[in-house]
């Protein structure tokens, strides 16, 4: 199980070519959205070794158009 932290909710997930789990999360603070990407190693014991790959402030990169692993590339209209 992946813990919910800091008011972010998962909105997407995918596995990278290395088998790690990447989760895209969004949070809303009453003014606007913020985003976060976390990466986990997946083992028999569950998701472990969490790394926060990206965190944006409110209003930054709010519309995610694309997502690609292997160097982690994202495209945004925000």
C-alpha cells in the first residue's frame, strides 16, 4: 500500500522500464492545484524506498498532457 501524504491524491500511475512504480498525485488547497510524482520500488513486501521525483507549487504545470519514462519527460500547458 502506498501512503497518502500531505493532502495529495493519486490520479495516475505507471511502471518505468526499470520496474519502479511512478505515481502522479494532485492536491487542491482551495486556490488551485499542485502536483507531485513519487517513485517506489515494488517488492514482495509492497511499495518501498519512496523517492519524491517532482513537486510543483499551486498553479504550476496544472494540465498534464504527456508522460514518458526513460529520462522522465513530461509536457505541460501550464
